[in-house]
C-alpha cells in the first residue's frame, strides 16, 4: 500500500444523501520523483459508501469493508486473489518478528491536523482549509485539504469504515485518530512529501458526488478468486503479497 493512499483516505470520504449509497469519483495525480525513480501517474478512484460497508476501487485493486461482518477484504482483480482480515485489525498478527523493530520505529511518526478559517470555492462547494503535517524518521509531509462541512451527515459510520481501510498499513501512526478532527469531506487535497534526495508532490480532487443503488454483490468477495495471506510488508514495498492498492 502506498502511504499517500492511507493519508488521504479518511479526508476524502463522507456522505450527502441516504437515497441509495454514496458514490465518490476522485482524480489523482502524482508527480515524477527522480529520487525514487517513480514515474508521474494519473489514476481514477471510485468509492462506494453504504450504511455499514464501503468499497474503494482503483485500477485492479479493490478494498471492501464490511462493518456488519467485522471483515475487510483486499482484492486484486488482475491476479484474481483476495485476503480477508478481521476487524479491528491487529497488525502484530501479520508482521514477521524480524520486522517488528522497524514497525516500532516507524510507529513514532506523528500526525497533526490544524484547522484554519480560510475558505474558497472549489467547483460548487464552499470549502475550508485544513493542514495536516506528518513527521517521520525519514522525512515529513504537508497536506492541504479543502473540506466541505455540509457533507457527511447522512452516513455517520463512514469514519469508522475509512479508519479500517487506513489500518491496513503498519506505518500510519496516530493518523486515523488525528484525522477525526476534520469536520466534513475534503474535495481537494494537495500534498508534498519530503524525502532523502527530493520532494514528491501529489494532488487529489473529487470530480463527482452522487447516490446510486449498488449492484448485487458489490460488497461481496468475487466468485472464483483465490485466497492468499495478508502481507502488509509486501504491499508497502510494492511486492503484491498484501495491500497492492492505490497509487496515492
């Protein structure tokens, strides 16, 4: 799982109507990074939010949260594999003993959300700016979020569902807790991550918010796929053994 995905997930999910499930479409762009060799990328992410369930899809990676079943599914539609995690996620169950010291070290990263009174119009929304700062051993990140307060009231459980998605990464520290301070949904996010050798910038913007009736089985495991163990370290390193979703 790319760290950017974890950082923005909570800020970008909320609801506006209870006539069906909420559907958010988001465009995501990451600049090229000479320091890491990462090429520039543009992706589309679609999130469905229901009363006690959520589905996030980007490319061939799908995450489904079933609050009613206390389960989280990580699905690779290209490889036709899936992993099942019990909620709440106990990351210690999945981290190899030899990696525990690194996990403890990375867990020292600290997130801080700071609200402001600055406002501006984003598309048809009147948004307020929040700033997220993240400090970590190997650098830091600043994230500017333009938040619409009026969105989210009809789906009060979305924060818990989004927090479950974030908990699939072992490196998010107090991120989920801190992002609870954001009152509403971020319709525009601009971030800059400092790292040895350079800076990585990315941007996300919500392009549409609508309500739809979900197709049958949208929140279920697909038939004919093969289960595989969850390996969070492989996902973080880009290996594909665990969380492979998201180029944010």
